[in-house]
C-alpha cells in the first residue's frame, strides 16, 4: 500500500506528463483560490485579529493553565487505554479462535456487545459503577471511567484485528508447527502471534489513533479535563476566540496522531526488515470486513508489502 | 419509571439521526470514491492531495470538524448551503461535516478494495486501450465495491454513532434530545440507557443486513 | 527461524511502544494522589469554569466570578480557609450526579432552583435572582422588547431551557441556534450571523463585561423568566442550614453587594435586591 509502481496506468510519457503538469497547475490555482477566499473571509470577519490569536504566542499561561495539563490527561488516558486494551484484545482475539465452541461463542458475544454500544455511554456506565461500588477518589474517577470505556470498546475491536492477523498467516505455518510436535498453546505463542503482530500493525495503529481521538468523549460529559474540553474555559477567557482555540487544539491532535503513526510505521519497517514475517498484511479493511456483526467471511490475504 | 418520557419526541429525534446517517452515507460514498480515485491517479498532485486529506481528516476529532462547519464555513465564510433557516442550515452543515470525515474512511476501505482486483484484469484492460478513468470505472471500481461491502458496513455503523456529534452545532437529533432530557429530568443513567438501546436498534440490524449482502455480492476468486 | 527469539523480539518491540508512550503518562498518573476524604479543612466546591463573571478559570490558574466569591464566603463561614477550597468543574448536566455521589460538598454554578432538581438535591438560598435575557450587538436598535425577537436569530447552549422558553412563549417565529458553549454563540453574534444570545442575564452580563467585548454588546433587559440561583447540596445534608446562615450574613455585612458589583457591575448589570432565603420567586 506504499507508493509502488501501479498497474492502473502506464508510466507517463511526454504527453501524459505535460497533461499532468497542466492538471497540477489547475489544481494548485484552485487550491490557492480557496485558501485566499478563506483567509479573506476570516480577515473580513475579524477572525484573524491578532487579539484572538495572540494568547497562544505571547501568553505562556495559556499553555500552562489550559492546554498542557489537558494534553497530559489526554495522553495518560490514551496510553493507559492502549496498554490495557492491546493484551486484552489479543486475549479475546485468541479466545475467538479457540477450538471449544463455548469459549469461542462467549468471547464472540463479548466482542459484539461492546462494539455495538456508543463508547460515551460505556464511559457513563463505568463512571456510575465506580462511584457505586468502589472508593476511587472523585478526582481520578473520570480518568478510570474514560479508560474503562475505551478499553472495553477498543479491546473488542482489537480482538478482531488479532483474529484477522492470525487468520491471514499461511496455514503451512500451523501445519509445520504441528509436524514438529508443538502443542496448541505453543503454536499460538511461538509461531502465530509473533508473526501476526507484524501483519497487524497497520490496523493496530489506526485503532490507536481512534483511541487518542475518543478520549475527547470523556470531556463532553464526564468532566474529564482533556484537550478538547480545554477549549471552553480558554475561549471564555479570551473573548470567545473559538476559531483560534479549536484550530490550535486540532493542530495538536494532528501532531499527536502523526507522531503515533510515524513511530508505528518505523517500528513496522524494522520488524519487516528482520524477515520474521510471511509478508502477510492485515490492513484496516480486512479487520473491518471481519468486524461486521453477523457473518464473518474468511480473511483475504493482503497484498505483500 | 418511564413516565418522564412524555412530552419528548424520541422517535422524531431518532428519525433525524437516521436522515443524517443516510445523507452522510451517500455523500461519503461519492466523495470517498473520488478521493480513492485521486489516491491512485496518475497525477502526482492529486495523489498528494488525497493522501494529505485522508491523513489530516482522520487525525482530527470529529467534534472539531463539525464545529468548524458551523463556526468556519457558515458563520465566517457565509456558506449556508442554500438554506434560510438554522434548522436546515445546521442539518446540511452536519451532513457536510460527517461526509468530509467519513469519506476519509470510505476512501481507505475502497483503496484496499482496489488492491484486491487481480493485476491480470487491469493489465488486460490496459491492453485493450482503456484509459485510466475507464479502467477505474469499468473494471476496478465495480469489483472493488463488491469486495468492500463489509468494511463499508462498519464505516456505516460508526457513522450512525458519530451522528451524535451533530448535537454540538444544534442539530435536533438523538444526542441533543438526550442532553435536553438530562438537563430537565436529572436522570443521567436511565436516559443514557434508553438512548443506548435506541442506537443498538439502529446499528445491529444494519450490521446484520449488510453482512448478509456482503456475502451475497462477494467476488468469488 | 527461531520461534523463541522471534517472539522475544516482538515482545520487546511491543514493550518499547508501550513504555515510550506511557513513561510520562504513568509517572504523572501516579503523582496525582487521591484527595483526602477526611475532614482536615478541605472542602470541594462545584463551579462553572467557563462563565466569565460567574465562574471562570483564569489563565493564572485561579478562579473568579460571583459564584466563586459567594462560595468562598460560604466556605469561610463553614470554617474553611480559601486555600483549602478545591474547585471542581460542575457542568450543567453533571450537577445532580456530582452531589448525589458526594463528589463535591456543595455547588454554586448558576444553578437555578427547579422542582425537578429539588427532587434530587437540596438547595440552600436562593442567593441571586436572575432573569432570562438577551445579549445583542451594541449597535442593534431593532430589538427593544421581547416580541422584537420574532424572526430574529437566537443562540443558546445545547439542551438549555432558556432558548426553548423564548421560542415557545415569547417569539414563536424566532430561529434557534444551539451550540456546545456560549463562546460559539458570541463568535456568531460578533460575526453578525446571530442576532441575540439568550440565557440568564447574570451570565450574559459576565460576557458583556469582558474587556474584549467592551462596547460591542449590550443586554436587552427583558426579564423573560425568574431564575433563582441556589447552592446545591446533597439531599438531607445539614450543610443547607449552615449555608443559609452564611448567605444571610453575606447579605447583611455588604459582602454580597460588593461581590455583585465587582463581578457583574462592569457590564451595567442591574441586579435585583438580595433574595430572601427560602423564598423562590416564580
């Protein structure tokens, strides 16, 4: 799925290249026109006024009071959710491949159930349950509730990723492992899972991005002070500079997720270079295919990467 | 226990949710297909645009995108999408925002679908002189669509749940009614549970139905 | 290939991801020690964080506003130093839940006393009589009385009752825009897309008093409803009586008027006289 010579069209000749240049120029002109229009309208409505943007550049307190503590909470919640959801998801995914029908169907129902309910509502229920049955301090409870909601939902999705990853491996691997006398557990931990992890990385990463973004749900109703929720007190302080505040927060989210995806793709490349893979890749697509409730067609082999 | 439900138009709110879902789904399918075409197109700049679009849009929380349609597009740029009244404008803006967001996911699903079309077919198509748009339109996309019905079904389910974000700009769908009810009735958990069930009623059948369709139309290879 | 080595490599790699992402996060999470539930002088008060003039978290990490001043005074009367107050955000939808679960000791967050809410929590006060009003552009002469709002574009926050109130009772032809917060409404008012922002006059006064909006917006002064701000406490709490005593004292010694003038005065807000404790103006 990386940039590779495609078969969809010929390598462009001189005429095609000229046409491409023409298209590109037209496209750039169009894009520039849109940018100009947006900038002009913003300026016209006084939204580019320095007073609205200045706090982010001249006032360190904006960062210290609102953005950085909130960013910290977002990162903590996302990181905790990832750390817990990944092994739990792997566990559920393996259970779904069990030879025992009871184990398989129980794991299956758990996965289907938690995927069908909106995450926000899972968080609300977790919050209520913690308040009712535990003595977690009210200061930490929103974090616990957000992490719980995210873990339940994402572990279910990750379970499907893992399952798809394992199914995408060539059956010869299992056969060979059986032939040398490995037990079922050994085959899973020593043969299938290690290879599946590399195959799963693209799908895993896109799910991790979802986790980062979904922490914002906790700010909407649980009083979890995460990044997106910091916009409200911030804009109330600086004369309702909502456009500026949302823009800054959006940029931070993009940067955060971009860092995550970049890191993951580096890792993926390193793992692949080790030749410890069969070349099977589970893209988001294969997982999503499995993920539809109801029928689960067999996973396709992805194109080798 | 449920007598407080009187005076609230639950069905009406969910109907708006359904409408949001349907219009955004159609929009995302069209724009997502175009994006996918751009991402595999021979024009480098279009490829760049498609890639940039998908990577930026996917990394922003949907709430921000929806708020921007209203604060940015409507308020600042004056784009009212041909409507006069707020209810209509907001509805259309929400559809636009949901479409912009969801199409990034549709694009990625389709792109993977394109990868499943056997190379031989594409080569054969080029051999008989079809141009890039023709290859895409006649050979690749019809097969790609059939093989991605199931992933698209998942995108659709996510979209259904995502319509709740439209409440941030005041579209009177289920989540907005939920907040109104919580504010008035002070029954946080019970009301959330009712709406959770409402969403289950929408998403589970969608998943089952499209899962069945996916199996029907899958390209046998 | 050696399966054992492979799995170790994978585990190591996975651990690397996990560690690098969480090292800062976990350290910080561990540092956030749980609040002492004991009574060593600490008190937790729920306020709004995003309403200038009422309850606002300012860039220096402090809290200002009328509700904050009232809560500080009350806490002092209850025997808590201002530095022992822990402020907690109490969003509108969360208020009853926060009290019922005992997450906060009391809430002063533009909290109108209504019969439905009074079923869930107890209210001390009222300590302020506010009215639903509109905030309009200073140069807008077309809105002089509530009925002028017909065919105008109103804005309020999602799920709030004030906007619905105008639409149902006062100006049926008005259009209604709802946003997640008042800031978005104000952006609209500034941009000319919104004609009037509607909610309690005390909240609007706080916005109008902000330096950024000096001379840009004005209050309509319509008094379209009566909002009795009370201090919410847990049902059956003995705090209610104590807070009532504190509020009476606050009015008697002039601190109440001083707090009103300081927080809501700059916008030219005409406050009602201090309400009698336990008397709810319908």
